[in-house]
């Protein structure tokens, strides 16, 4: 899923229309795949980001259950832009067994191939009592090994600016990228700065050239008490971040992660019957924000909510080279 970059760094679209795709993390709408598909189709989109189905992580589904997932998405004409793994995430500290992450990656290699994606979301290990130099050393060792295996399998690991050694620091993100090699890139979640106590926009200015995929959430409040909002209603500077990305050639998928009814790290899943409706309303709000505040009227730019940029990104014309 290597991207095709439009325009030069800092230059932007030039005279060509900007094409962005839309997707969403399915289990933010509902646990079951049928409802996840319904949410995506109601939005008129053709791309999903997969994290879990019926409360089970993608890597842990048995063969029959995964076969149903792949078949359902194929029948619906929905591509998978990224698989969100638990590798190095908030639930797996740096002192935990590395074998769990290796085994998850091995399980996802054939599943990503079946889904037609080569992107796997990862994090970079929260600390668990180590001194910073030891934490750094172990994170780099593990991520280098994982990236080497991913490269052998034709996958790209996408590090999220979330929990972990490199989660909130541009300097550490760049160090991680330099150590792990070409099979590690970045997924940038615009809304993570508020709950983790940093400016997402400021970090993005330093790593924007390495962003391969974008997740959309927004939040008000602070790290002690974040309140998740619709895009543009919080203080994550969603529109500013998107304008910066577009100016630096980002032409990939914007994937919504509302966090309004579902927050896995808080063990909150309150989607209920209204989850799909909330997810759809969130997607519509993002579309309006992009059209009005990011691409603007009269620029010749446009987005593809249906079979355009979303499907192209899954086929290999999204985010970055």
C-alpha cells in the first residue's frame, strides 16, 4: 500500500485536485461485523480499518471466523486499509513477553494478505519500571526485530502516537524510524495529543513526511479528564493538522476513531443500538470539516467518499511513497 505523493514537501496540490479517502475503525461503530459494514455503507464509503470482531482481536479469531470476515467484506465491496494490532500497545509493557507480539505478527501476515492490506498498526511499549536508557534499548531491539519480520512478509508496521516509548515525542519517533528501517512508518492519530498531554500539531510538524496513514479523533478537556468530541469541536486542531498533511503531499485515507462510545484502553464499550448512528454522524461531520476547512471551496480539490480515493488507497495509491 505504498502511496503516490502529490506535490512537493510543503507545496501541496498544485493544480491537481486533492483526493482523500475515508474509512473508519469498525468496532467503534459496533462489535459485530454486519453492523460495522452497515455503518461504512451508510456513509457511502468503501474502506474499513479492522481491530476486532465480536470483541475478539483479528489475530485471535479462529480460521472459520476469520474466513467469514474476509468473505463478508469481499461480498460488500469493502477494502481494508489497516489492521490494528495489539503489538507493543498500552496493554503490553516493555517487560512483558516479546513472544506475544511475534506470535500476533505471524498470525496477521496471512490475514493481511487475505484482506489486501499490508499495514499493521503498532505502538512502542509502555514502560514498566525500567530506567530510560534500558527502556529505549529494549524498545528499539524489539521494534527492529518486528520490522525485519514485517519487511520479509511484505508488510509495513505503522507506529501510532499513543502509549509507549515513542508515543508522544517527535524525537523518539524519528529515532525509532531510523532504527527499524523502511518497514516501519507512522500512523498519526490527531486526537491523541489531548489525552496524552502534548500538542499533536507541534509533533506533526516534525514527523509529517513520515505519516503513511491518519486516524481522526478530537477531544476537549485535558490529560486528566479528556472529553471526546466530534471532529472540529475539541482542541486537537483537526483542521490545522489536516491542512498541514495535505500541504506536505498526504493523499491517503482519513480513518475515524470517534472514541465517544467505545474506548478499548478504558474497557468502555457502550455503542449499543445507537453506535452505528453515532459513527455515521461522526463520519458526516468529518466530511463537512474537510470540505469546508481543509480543502476549501473553489480550489478544484475534492474527496472520494465512495469508490474513488478510498479504494485507490487500499489498492496502493494512498498516503506516502
